[in-house]
C-alpha cells in the first residue's frame, strides 16, 4: 500500500502470513541460542509428563517470528517506496496458549496507527499469532515500526 493510504487502513487487517511449522529442532536451536534449556522445551520424555503432554516452544521464540518468518511469509504490511523498515518496539505482549512442538503458526496483522515523522512513517500493528486448529492464539503483541521512505 502507499504511505499516503495508511491512515485509511487503520483498524483493518493489512497482512496474513502463510503457516510456519515449529519443529523440535527449531525449539532446540532457540534454546541453544538463548541458553534457556528448561525441560518443558527440550526434554520430550520429561515434558510428556507435564501439563501439555509434549514439549512447547519458548514464548520468545513465538514472538521472534514477528521479526523473521512472518515478515518473509507475508505477515507484515508492505509499504510502497519503503527504503528501510526498522523495529521500534513492542507493546502489550501476551503469551496466551502454549505452542506444542509440531504446531503450525501464522500471523494476522491489523494496522492500529500510522503517524508521519521526518522522513519516515511510524506504524503500530496489532499481531495475533494463531495456532492452526486452536481457538485461542499463541500470542498477541503490538509491533511498532519506523518505515523510512
């Protein structure tokens, strides 16, 4: 969409990503990268005895998809003429439903605000990270981006 059209899209869905699978290998790699090796994430045998019946993804792994998979899989608004888009921060992050190993996720993005700045537009996007087959989302979070034109 064109930068001048952003205001007209406030309150509307502006992106829906493709599904992406959260494999145990990905969970293990995130644990290795962050040092968070809690058994619920990496020990299938022990996690099977817990409340979720299997390992689950780290909440921050789920959240990090907003900067990776969901951006490349169409889960973020595309703004014509953007030279650079940078992450400015997050608001109101909640981890609602655990993401079991093997689950598939996608992001639904709704534009919340578009504020012009000097050479950029700052946008706030409400993200709902959905779990295929689940009624409740994995995570909700507002992303704030600066889009340099």
